[in-house]
């Protein structure tokens, strides 16, 4: 093979390497920008909580932050993820679920019902930051990262 | 669901895919120009089809209105592009067309994993089903009709003549889903110190039982199938996820000690394990260099011929390494593109893993955090295991280099992993009120 | 309080990053640090890439005889070797089993990438261009080689002859041997390799440069040099009474005279009769440290500078001669000494050329396809090891050891030529003693040096001396 051809071939090889690095640097740049903006976001909690706002002597401590799982059950039974110790609460009272990119509150057929911002819910309701969930005498504020 | 139908502009992704297209074009040009493989129809069809698939996947996400990460898909495609160039360079032409077929199948799997299940969080609900599915899949090669034995290992299933699948690859994902959902529920119990729970009825270790059982089953099947690499990957994921959930390094350290003890025991009991250790310790010895150590020795020669800048794509001599396109792609790539190219490649993997981990950091529930981190760790660990094996840092195990190695099961699995990570980041953006 | 998962993710990511760093360093180790060593490895197929599709350069003897060549065969080229007795020195170039000997040492020259021609190396690596292969000229003289192989016969051992003026190796035989043609022929290679590699006689090992043996009395050259340079009068008579013990602390241990001698010996007579007690006494006078220093000056215990790999041997297991019995034993070549025939040939060549240690070499030149000399291989000599007068005195004593009345090395005599020589009979753990002979001729202006070793030979040095004489005679053209 003659020399000009080989030099051209090396041009292609070098270009391959250069493109590999340009791609890497651009990918890294994108990662870097994302990490910088996310660093601000990460300062706020990423996870969602129920914060105990109103309670009574036998109920959960006021101000306690209860972390939410993908599916969290609320109720009087000790097996629940969020235990609501109240005579008005059913054993399995309600669930809070992450689904379709949003948080939802759903009543599980409780005897005394679940209130969202003072309204009794009948079907699955979307939860937004600052919403108040009431089960019996216990009031919980939903807190989620924006 | 209405919001999802609104298309999203994914500019970063498209921009990066442009460079991927350039990369695959230049790679094929260099390999064919060097005369390392003959110019034929497939040399043009393969890069063209690949670019079409890449753009199609981008459009799919854009039309669907995914607001998930824009970096992961180009990175996966870039690595796949390098993989296709290396298969064209190293493997017989029939394997190139097969690899292209697998790339299309993997793209299909990516689309499927984006659409199904419609709501990703249902994965957290049916954890034991995933565990059972994983075990069934793992054991499936032992079944009579669909099980296949290739190269002495019965770790394949197949329906047609061409497309054989290694279910152990897919089991990785099911394992991560199961661990993530189980650990979301029980991590507090596992993490709490036994002393603090003295009065409690159930000691925390009892919560480890389902996980350990799952693991023992997986190990048992792997040992029966003599698949050392997959066993190591499973164990690594298992330990990493327990650490992620509990933050207790003692679990991980105990696991590493168990691994080393089990390894040295296995080296004595199983001839095929002992042989690998011997090769690792002294591949250049007179007894091994033409025998069991031949592949590793030839791989090291390839690394040595790489130098800083490489011998030039298509100009090296990695062909002497047995099954180079599967186990030793990294060594072959280093020979031809040099240390510079090898570092670039490892950096691409590292960016991919960092991206996956940063998605995990932001995810809104422990399950999604564990899922994203576990999948990212699996990719990182598998890369480290095979590159470390090529460079004689650890004993060689037959795992694939993610996206690069020839092999369909691995490619399909890894594209599903990318789809899941993009979905986790999509959920995160939406739940944060985007 | 349970650690948040985010914190665990950060820690794990850090661990992954560190593992990537370590892996990169592993890759750097092989691709950068070890690159040169790996590319020169005789088993690296890159050096053999063209073995089948292109002719490999020839290896040509001093008189023009082609020792190794590539001949057309079927679809490609096959390597042919002319002389089986050169199997270990010239070696083989196998597509499967790598290279050895001169084939390995000059592998790059033989495929047209000689180090003296960096442009051809560069073109081969980066442009894929193949320069026509160069041929390698070696100092081997086929007549001497034939004489050496015939004289040794099929006895296990080694013969090495070199030109003391240049260090060029004139002949090199190692027995048992093998047929390199079988190892390079794809049809026979696997069986041949299995047989040769698994053979208990270790035919792949070049006993001339890689075999290590106690030197026996041939080491007395070194003892004499150390003693003379410390002031020993070669004419001084030293009393010998068999058996000898320096003092009662030696217990039951004694040095024995090979001729059960009782009498006065000077250096010349001690060489003639190979008198162990004489050498034990002068060795003890000289002292262990000085004796070890002279052995080191003659190259014993260090790897000889040579294009082919050679064994380094040892002066003593611990490196030092620190006990009187060990000093006495070492003085007549026993103790813990181990040397290769090549090293003994170099010791002898140092005496022959007046005290400087030559650098041995197999090749003399690399010649390109057009016949131009790419480079000459003339490594010259190392620093003066001993004074010229010392060398002359020992040389004269070695002549007496061959020609004198009652000389042990009488078997090395050549009518009409003054031969200097020394036999040795080395006791060893493997059975019968090894027979040694080292010598050079003509004594006044040496043109050939020979070292002969015969393993487990009933007659010891007496068996080796005629082999040496045959080689010297051939080298002198008689």
C-alpha cells in the first residue's frame, strides 16, 4: 500500500480518536452542568415525608417526620408503614403511593374516612406539597421536594 | 397520562447522537481502509442501520415526551458503536450481522422497557414474583426443550437457530428489582444495631433470610452451570445493595471475606476454578503459556503492543487471542487505539456510571434510589471485572464488557437497564413538579 | 439514626471511581511500562506475524553456509535449519511455539525491522509496510561446529568455542539436542513440542550458556590469578602432604590430593598434576574475600553480557566465602561454586587475551536484503580483569598442564601446536563426576578458546580433554 493512502488512513484513525474524545468531553460537560444544578436541588430533601402536625397524647409525637416509601400504608395496626394510633383510625386506613410521577392519597375503605385539606376523599387524590391529611384526631402535613 | 403525550425537545441527546454517528462511520472507514476486513454490503448496511436505530430511539423518547435523562442513551449508543466497530474488526462477518440484529432487538427491548409496565413503581409491589421469575429464568437453561449448551456451558436458552439468549444476564435486573423493593421495606430493621434491639422479638438478621435464600438459590444454579463470571456479578450486586440500603460496611466486608473464603475453597474443589487462579498467578509459566494461559498471555501481548497511541485501528494483531470479540475486546481495542483510547473508553463508562448514580441520588423514594444505584453499580462492576481480568489485576472470568462485547443477551439487558434509569429520572423530574 | 441512602450512594460511587483509577493503572502497566518487554517476548506472535506469508531473513555462518532459511512450501514459507547440533544456539521460529536462540534475539532484524533501522520499524508499525527481511551473520564456523558435535557424540554435555580476539562464538553444542525442523513444521510441531518440552533430558536448554555445574579444577585459573596478584611467587615451592587439614577445627574434613602426593609443588607443577592441596593452601593464603572478588571479576555470579540469555551462576550460596573449609574447597573448584560452560570459556579467553574479559556474541553483522551491512556486532571487551603478566604466567602454567611430563591434560595435545589447557573433574550430587576441559591455542597468539563439559563422565577431565583438542585442531585448520 502506498504512503499517501496510509497517511490518509491515519487521518481517519486520528479522527476516530478525536471524535471519541469530543464525545467524551461533551458527555462529561453535560454531566457536569447537570450535577451543578442538581447540587442546588439536592440541598432540599428529595424524598417525601408526612410531618405530624396535630396529635394527641397517645398519637405520634408532634413534628415527627415520617419518610414515605413507594407505597406506604397508614393505619392503627403496628404493621403499617405510618402507624396512626387513634381510636378513629382503622387497622388499614389509607395509602400514600408514588405513581405516574406523582404522589397519591387513597382511602382503603376506612370506617371513619380520610380527610384531605378538610374534605373527605372518595377516590384517589393527588397530593401536593403542604397538603394536610387527617385521620381521626391526627393531622399530617405532606412535604415533598419541588 | 395526557402530559406524557406532549413531545419533548431532547436537544442534548440529539447533539450527542450526532457524534456517535460520526464515531461509527469513522470506525468502519478505518477498519475497512486498513484491509482488516473486506468491503462488502454489510460494511455499509451495519453503520447505516445502527444510525437509523439510534435516531429512532431518540425520536421515540422525544415523541413520548420523556423528560428523563438525555445523557444515558447517547452514552450507551456510543459504546455500542465502538462495539460494532470492534466486531467488524475482529469477528467473522456472520457475527457482525448477528450483532446488528441483536442491536435492533436491544432497541426493541429499550422501547418495551420504557412502555411496560406503564407505571414503573408497580415493580415495588410484586417483589416475590420478581424473585421467583429470576430463579425460573436462571434455571431455564437446564430445561430440555429451550435449554442450549454452547462451548461446554449450559447457560443458554434459544428458540430459533440463531438467537440464543443467556438468561443470567436478564436475571441481574430482576435481582436488583427484588433487592430494591425488599430492602426499601426492611432496611431500617437491617440497619439497626442488634444491641439496640435486644428487647425486640425478632433479631434483625432474620430479615436477611429471604435475601440470603434468594442469593443461595442463585449461587446454586450458577455453580451447577459453572458460570463463574455471573456468580461474581450477582454476589457483587448483592453486597453493594445491602450496603446501599443499610449503610453498614460490616455487611459488605463480611461478604467480601466470605467471597474470598468461598473462592479459595472453590479453587480446591472445582478444577475449572483452580485452573483460572493458576493462570492468573503465572500465565507466562512454561506449562501454562501454550495451554490454559494462552488466551490471557495473548491478551497481554495485545495490551503491550498498544503503547500510548496504539497500532492504528485495523493495523494491530489481536486476532491471535481466542474468542477476542467476546472476552478480550478491551485488550484488542487498547492494542489498536492505545492507552489514550483505552482511557477514553473507561472514562465513557465512568460518566455513564456517575450519571446513573446521580439519578439514584435524586430519586424520590428509597426503592427508586436503590433500583437506579443497583443497576448502575452492576454496569460498573461488570466493566471492572472484565477489564481487570484483561489486565491481570484479578482472575479472568467470562463476563462481557457492557455494550462492547459481541453477544446479544448482554446488549439487550444493558439497554433495558438504560431504559429503566431514564424512567427513574423521568419520574424524578415529574414528581419534583416539572 | 439510619444513614440516608444518598450518603451510601456517594460512598459507593467514590469506591467505584477509585476502582476505575486502579484499573486504569493496571492497563497503563501493561500497555506502557511493560510494553517493551512484552513486544520482545520470544513467544509474542507479532514477531512471527509474517512467518508464513513472507520469507524470514536467513542466518548465515562465517563461511557463508546458510544455517537457517525460509523456503517456499505450498501456499507459504517454511523455515529450514541446516545443522541439528546448533538447535539451541540458532533456535527455532515457530508460528505456534514462539522463538528461541538467535532466532529470538534477532527476531526484529529477521523480519525487516532491525533496531538500527528505525524508519523500517516505524513504517512496519504505522504504515503496515514490510521492508524485505535482513539476514544475520553469525560467527559460527561450520567446520569447528561439526568437529565439536562429532567429538562430543551423544554424551550429555556442552562444547563452546570462541575467538578470544573478538568474543565471537565459533561453535556451540548442547547435548541432548532436538531437531528444530520438526518444531517449525505444522505437520509435526505438536508432537515434537510435546516430546521435546517434556523430555527429562531438557533438550531445549542450551547447556553451554544456561547449564550450571561445579567447575572443578578448571576454576584453579581463577584461584591462581587471585593468588598471583596478591604476591604469590609462581616458582615458590609449597609443601603438599596428602591428606591436608589446615587446623584441627576442620574435624574429620580433609583436602585430598588426586595423586596422593607428598612433595614440593610450584605453580606449574600444581597445574600439571592438578594438585588440590597446593590450590587450597594458596586460596587460604589469599583469603575468601579476595578469591570471591576475583571470581566476580571473571564474571562468575553475574549474567554474561550476551545477546542470548545466559545463566549467572554463583560463587557461594550465601554470596560470600566466609568459612575456611569453603574457601579451601572453592580454591580447587568445589564448594558451592556453579558456573556455565560459557562462563568458563570467558575465564579462559581472559587468560588467552592478556587479562581483559571479552563480551561473547553469536552474531557478527545484520545485512539488509540488498547486501548492505546495517550494523556490525562488535561488542569488544570489558575492563581489564587481571594484569597481563598474571595472564601470561597462568597461560604458561596451562601449557605445562597439557605438554609437561605426567600432565593430566595430555589428551589435549596437538602435534606441532602449543596448547594451553586445564582439565577438571567436578564432583556433584547427581552421580559420576562431570568432566571439564578449558583451553586455547596456539599458546603464543591464541585464535580459539574452548570449554568442554561432559555430564557424569566416568573418566572426568580425561574424557573432556580430547574433545577440546578436536575442536581446537579444527579451529586451527589442522
